[in-house]
């Protein structure tokens, strides 16, 4: 059962294992964790889609281990599997590349890919127990990539401890210190959360950004109050102390902005996650492109969730309505969800990303990098609504 103490998958360190078919990826993950995480077989191509396993590993902490399909897969299905492996690479915080076989060209290509993306990568000579001359093979790899690989065996556990030590050393520093609310509030500050419980709110539950934010505020020793939009004014009157900060659902921005105390800072869950998961400055700059949209423009709305569309859905209904009211009813809007992010962004005048709570920061930043590479402005839901309602300059950012 998931609790407030559990670390959501999107906040865990993502460690990806990459290599050819039958290079020993699944066996290595099983030996590394001491569990039967992945199916192991002598048949090449047993792992077809990436397998994600959430773990708690001593010294590493909360993480997700990603077992990927072989990057040498063949045929039409093989190409599809390789695409899935490439998608997994976009979420990877640390990569482990397994070298096997006489031709190591593909391994070198993937090693260099991660290096170019500034993703920490550990080269590993797999199945070391089966090599006649492991030192010579390791020397060959070192000559190609300029880094000494680890020699690892899932059978006799050679190199497993060394692999764990290297992973611990490569944990990005920002995994240890991020705050959703940044420096906007501190101990004893009163924080009021405005959370509409409408059709988009799961019955009996809060959505993930709300849960994570509440937990962080409690950890910070803030005084936390919460209300629905219709009880906002009543909630304000009930407080003996003016709130330092109000965090609202972006859909209620205009209403809350008009009725909040002048001295109280205002932000939204979406804006907070824009900074927590993405590049807030880039989003704010990208929002300016909204003013230039016309009926001849094209906009991409990218959701991370894969929920069934709902009435008055913010990404599929409300934001498109706001955009078309400004730019014209013929404004072209494409909507994608999950990992279905287009490779070709050249036809878009603006990309609007959701808060990204379901994906890790590495993946959201990979989307931002693609937009920057094509010079396509990008923003997110909360920043979009704040810009359109004319209150973006009044919104507090971490």
C-alpha cells in the first residue's frame, strides 16, 4: 500500500542497464539486488520492453532499476524495442553499459551517447567468469572509450560491490537537496493550500503534487491549512495569522489572486513543479509566445499522465479553450500523453508541458532540451494560465 512516506517513482534515482541481447543485463540486476527482479533466459531478446523495478538499496536509497531490451535487436519488432530502450535512456540518471562479444561498436556508441548527454555512465565487462582473458578484453574496452571498465560476474558475484560503490559516488547532488517549495516558506510559516475537489480529483484521494507538497511542508514544520476553492474566503477568516504563502490549483489562480491578502505570496502546484521538475525561467520566457499565436499557429500540449480524458480536463479542454479564445478557433492543437512525445517539433510554435509529477526530472529535461535544440518555445500549464490571466508577474517562484 502506498503511503505518504513512500518515495514516488518519479522522485527516485533512475539507474538504467544497457547492452546487447543476452549480454547479462537481467542476470546482473538480479545479482545486484539479490532478488529475482528480471526474467533470465539463454534466449536472446527475452527482455522486450523496459522493466522498471522500484527498490530501496542501502547506500543508494530510493531508486528505480531499468532493465532494457538489447540495443542490437533485429527486425521490425526489434526496431520498436530499441525505440523503447531509447525512451528509457531519456529517464536515466545513471547508466550502466555492459560490454560483451568481440565487436563492441554499439556499446561504445551508447557509452558516448550518455557522455554527450552528461549522464553519468559506468562501463562494465559482463560475464567476466566466462572470459578466457578478462584483463585483455577490459584493456580493449579501455582503449576504445578511455575509461577502465569494471569486470563483473552475476554468477560468482565478482565486481558487484565495486559496481555499487561507483553508483553511490555518481549519485547526482541534486537528488539529495531538492525542495518543491524552495525558499518560499520555512518553519512556523502558515501555508494555505487551495485544492478544488472537482471531477479531476480522484475520489477518496489527493493528486500526487498535493500529497508531495503537503508532506514537504510538514517536514519543514510549516503550519498547513487546506480548503476547496468555494471555502477559500472562509478559510482565510478562520486563520489567526495571515498566511505567508498560498498554493492553489492553477485553475483557481484568478479567483484566489483577487481575494488573497496583499502581503501573502501566491503560487500554484504546477508552477512549483515547473521549477522542481523542469526549467522555470525557460517556461516563463516561453509563455511570451502565447501572445504571438494566431489561427495559423500550431501548439503541442504534452501530458505525462495517461488517464482517460475527463470533462473540463485542464490540458484537453480548459487550456485549449483559453488559447483559442485569444488566437482564434482554428488554432491547431495536438495533445499527447505518457511518453508519446513527437520526434519532430519543427511544426510547432509552442509546447505546453504539464507539471510532470509522473516523470523524473531527467525525462522532463530531455523534452526541454529537444525544444531548445529546435528553438521551439516551451512552457507549462500553471505558467500558461498565469500568463493568460495577466498575473504571472505577481506569482511567487521558488
